[in-house]
C-alpha cells in the first residue's frame, strides 16, 4: 500500500514535523483516481456556490485543473502539496500533483482548493506538453480578483491562465500562485 509523506524541516529549531496520510480508497490506482475525482467534483460545486460567474468561467475554459485539498504547513519555512485532476468538457483527462515552498511569516497549517483555468487552447496545449509546469515560469497565472459584490473582474478573464484559491472561508484575494510546481501523476 502506497503512502504519501509530507515532511517539513523547521529552520529555527532542530525539530522536524511530519504528517503521514494514506489515500482513503486504498493504494490501488483506480481507488486513487476515484478519490481525486470525488474531491474535484466537491471543490467545483463549492466554487460554483460561493463565487458568482465561476461556473461560466469554467465552462468557457479549454480545461480546468483542480486541486481540491492543497495542504500548506510550516513554521518559518513551509511547504504545500496536493493532488488533483485536469478536466476538459467535464471529463477527467489527467491526474497531477502540486508542490510549493515558502519562506517568511509562516506558522501553522491550512488547506485550500486551487483552480487553474486554461482559457485558451494554446495555454492548455503548452501545459499538457510540459514535463513539469511551474506557475510564473511556464505561464503567468492571473489570480481571480473579485469585487465587493463577489463577481469576477472581467480584466482578469482575458488572461490565458487564471486561478481561483478557495478556503473554507471563501475566495482568497491577493495570493500568488507563482513558483508552484505541477507534475503529472502516473496513476
């Protein structure tokens, strides 16, 4: 049975913090795909119910990459990891992992859903052809900025790749996804 490990070395102390998780559906690939797909569906439903205009944005996109449970943790130095799926016209076409690191004022742990919308066929083709895609290096990602009325800013919609970040408290603003590394999973 395969297990995922997320270990973070804490620079300000000799302690090491680790979490060990096991996929709910077991270690086989089919169960992992089902688990990811169920999480993606729930995350999209949450996005649609919380952010006006998001359903239309996803429908207009050539593809949407959804990480339903990106976990970030650390103290001084932190990291994040999650698994997700790429959907095109409502069907899953691939599974991916997302990892990133951060240095600065970091304390604790947080889980959030991250959505990358490939608004043009060319942006989607570049992503799919990559051997490992990094936000901000392989493509600039414009994080959706919603106004006070929780509607999508139309200027952002015109970018080739846009992103949403959703926590249990709602849409996050002023967050950068730059430097986040995404790799295809072989499951």
